[in-house]
């Protein structure tokens, strides 16, 4: 009981089913099972006996954990059945961050919801015993109650679900910016250490820019993907060849926008099991490549110079063997995944003249790839 009071931060008379469940899960399941009868008697002595349905559900869950047959989902659902534990993933697909990953806003909103649910249990609106025995109607009502709370403005105007999601987005963007800034600093360090800096091959650039302008004017792949990468669906194509080429090459490493929805139809979005088209697949691949992989791959190509093979398979090997990034030993599945992502990259590189028809790095690619990454990772200037 002393451990339970300390863990819950409440006197025995105010301890809830959720408090007991969380305390029992904080110790080894065997220890919790042994302590369960004494804990139940202590709660009864404190005038807070809880219910037979709860104690039986606790014994069943702890026994399943001890036997090694309980899943994480089973345990989570049991804690939720206490009537005051927020549902981790709601039917509306709101997902609470893990406890150790919650920011101040998520922590506050989670605590507010727990307090709200405690009020609903006290008023009889939530029946923990029905939840503990698996009553489907009670579970559905419990889920709907939380969905409404998450979408209802608080007195200060904040909508809990949106407030938590906004905080998560801010944290994600901050982490992304930090990773991008580090990758940029490493790229600059690598370029500064090169014995010879690549020079702009003017004739190759002019030829590539001419072909690129024609390609961008055509519908479908690859022009549609290159336009989206550079953001040319929302802004005009530059007149300057260098600006044009770098904008598109940088966009391949960091797509600026999504594909234009002009040609999409409702049936394509409704068919969730259908395969992605070539355009969507290419853009998804580009967005899935991490900063570290771009850095390792391009750094290797720049060091090796024009004439080196830059096929998807070779790129995967260069990244796996790179000393510029920390990477665990990769198996064939990891290499295959990286190769698959760079298949889209190398295909687009060929249209930019970065690689030739044999997927060999050109002088234009040698000069332009680090320039493109520099642009893609540099903070936007208003």
C-alpha cells in the first residue's frame, strides 16, 4: 500500500483502478501477483475496495503476462478498461504520444482527460466494471466520450486533439531542422577537404537545361515529378539555366511540393489497396530518403569524381560503406531497400544529366550534386 500511494500520489481513499493497474505494471508480474491479495485487503481496509470485476481482471492480466502470452495491446486495453485511462489510439486515429515522449502540452492534455474521465466515473457515466468484462457497448461509449472531449474547445479556446498534434508537429519540424543543419555542416566540411573543387561544365549545363525545359512542359512522368520537386506548379520556371537546373536537382533531394491533384479522381483515393502509380511512387521514394543517406551517397560520388558508377545498387553500397555517417551493419534486405529508393533518384538524375545512359556520374553531376544538397538544406530566405 505504501508503494501504491507513492506511485499514485494520492491517499488510499482516492486511489483509482487506473492507479492500481499502473502500480501493478510497474513491478515484475510475479511480484504483483503475489502482492495482489494483500493489496486488495489493504484497499478494503482503507474504505476503497474497488470491485470484484477489477480484481479478477487484474489477476487474469498479470497471469497472462507472467505466462508470456499477453500482448502489449492486451495490457493496454486492460489499463484502458479501468475507466480513466485515455485510449492510446482512438477510432478517429488520434494517437497519444508515448509517456516518455510527451511534451508539456501533451502531458497537460493527458492529465486533463484523466481528470475528466474520473469525473465521469464518479457520476456513473462511465462504468469500469462493464469495461473490465468486455462489454462492447460500454467500450464504444467510452471511445466516443473521449473523441468528443478531444474535439471540444477548452475554456481557453484550445482544442485538445489539435493542441497535442500541433505540439508534435513542432517537435518533428525542430528535429528535422536540426538534422538538416547537421547534414549541411558535414557537407560543407567534406567539400572543404576535397583536393580539387568541381567546376561548372557550362556546355553540359546548357544542354541539360534545354532538355529539362522541354521535359517540364510535358504532362506525366517524369516532368510532373520534377515540377513538384522544384515547386514549379506554384511558381514560374526560372529563365536562368543555372537557377533552373539547381532548383530541380535540389528538389530531388528535398521535394518542395506534392504532385498536382488536377488529374486525380475520386476512385484513385478510394482504392486504398491499389498500387501507387509511377509518379506517386517516385515522389514517395524521394521523401523517404534520410539526410544521412543523401550525405553519404553524394559525398562518396564527389570524392570519386566523374566516371564512377552511380547505379542504385552502387549507391546503396556506397552508403552502407560510408564513414561519414554512423550506420549499423546492414543486411541484404537493408541494402535492397536503399537500392529501391535510389532507383527513383537515379532515374531522375539521368533526366538532369547527372548520370549518363549507363548510370555513370557526369562532370555536371560532380559539380551539381553538392550544390543541389547545399541549396536543399539551406534555410529558406524570405
